[in-house]
C-alpha cells in the first residue's frame, strides 16, 4: 500500500528516526561526492498554491540528485486554478507521476488529493501543518545536540502550522516543548490536548517562562501566507513575542535558535540574534534538502520494503 506524508503524525516515532538517519546518511555521502540514484527515472509533481523558495528548490534539487525529475505546477497555471476538482486532478496526475508534493491552504485538499491518488502525496505546507520543515528541524537539532530525547524546545509566537507540526515532532521524539503565544493564538486545540496528555507540552503567555532552560528556541513569522490582510493587527498582538538577546539569557548557555524562514528581522527575531545564530538557521534550511531526499526515498522507492 502506498504511504503518504500528509501530517507529521503519519510517521511513528521509529519512522521519524528512520527518516533522520537516512537524511544524515544521504547528507554525508552527498558531501563525499557519492551519488545515489535511488529514484532513477521517477517523477515528482509539485503543486504550489503559495509562494516558496526552500521547499520548491530543495524538492527539485533533491529528486534530481536521486536520479529523477520534478515538475513545478503553479496552481494558477493548471486546471485546479479554474475549478477542476482535486479528486480528478489526483487521478490524472497519478497516471503520469510517481509522487506528488503539494503546498496549499486547506489541509482537507491535501487529504483529498491523497485519497484519490494512487501515488504517494507529500504535504509541502498547509495552513494546518508543515511536516517536511519539522523533519529538517529535528535533523538539525540532533546534529547540534547529538540527541533529541530530553531536550527542551521553546516556541515563541503564533500557534500556526509550524507550532502544530513541532508539537508532533517534539512529542514523537521525547522532547519537551513550551509554547509562548498570546491568548487566542494557541495551536490546534486537539494537538494541544494530545501534547499535554503526553506530559511534554506546556502553553504559556509568557515568553520568558517558555524559554527557561531551553536547548532550542524557535520562532516563525507573525502573519503566515494567506494572513496578509491581518498583518497590522498581528503586529500589535505579537509585539512582545520575539527573540532577542535578553530573552535568550533565560535559556541554556549553549542554546540554539531555529527559524523555518523566511524571517522578518526586528519582528519575531532581532537582526542581532538572527546573525549570531545564522549558521544553525542556514544549516536548518540546508537540511530541507537532505530530509526531503530521505522522505522521497522512503515513500517513492519501490525497492524499499
Ligand atoms: N520554510 C519554508 O518552507 O520555506 P519556503 O516557504 O521558502 O518554501
Ligand atoms: N508559518 C509560515 C511558514 C512559512 C514556511 C507560513 O505559513 O507562511
């Protein structure tokens, strides 16, 4: 049976570690000049209804390095943009492609696409979640800290798609997570309940409280794609939810900072903190490539299992 990555919870704890181990291996070997054409001749369709730099380029380069090719499909240029149903698009694309990556608004559309596709579907971001980003984040955190279990990650800002996927990533790998967000901007209620039940998640309105003893401090934009009309309101609501040097003093001495990017300097993160931690932030961006190569191999390589 085909396997999809529609949300991070589709992967068990063990499968997440398998992705990370394979991502590390592919990264090491790529840097050593060893090529792996594990997806020779395979095609990945990439549907984008929202902008992207990292997701688009890392998937396209990733499948090329694995011996396959990617097709960039802007949602406005294909018939989806003119109202062709997702279920028909899914059945047509399944006749041509070996996998589909989709970035769009509604999680429901990604779930429907997967339901009607006979090839694996990968979620490249929805309003609800961003699983590929969190796999790259976990890979990066493990590279720096050599473990995940027992670490504490503090997330400062909007309880958005990143916060939702980070809850799953932390709980599945045994990391504690503390989210500081204003009232009314908490992550998905069901995920919060699930996270709290695990004993690993706490939600607070106080960024300092969230950051105490943190190994990793994470933030994301105040207004996500699709929320542009709320930008001014959000600037007011989130004005105390940012990472600066003062806030980082509450974290562990060797704290690392993560940001999925793109970043808005001097909104959710000061320019000073961003530049001081730029190596780990750009390592995180690089790891999108390696983590997604691992995901594509695990989902699209028919010679595996
Ligand atoms: N972090 C991330 O998904 O970046 P893009 O929007 O550039 O793809
Ligand atoms: N929360 C952001 C993440 C971008 C990678 C957005 O959805 O725009």
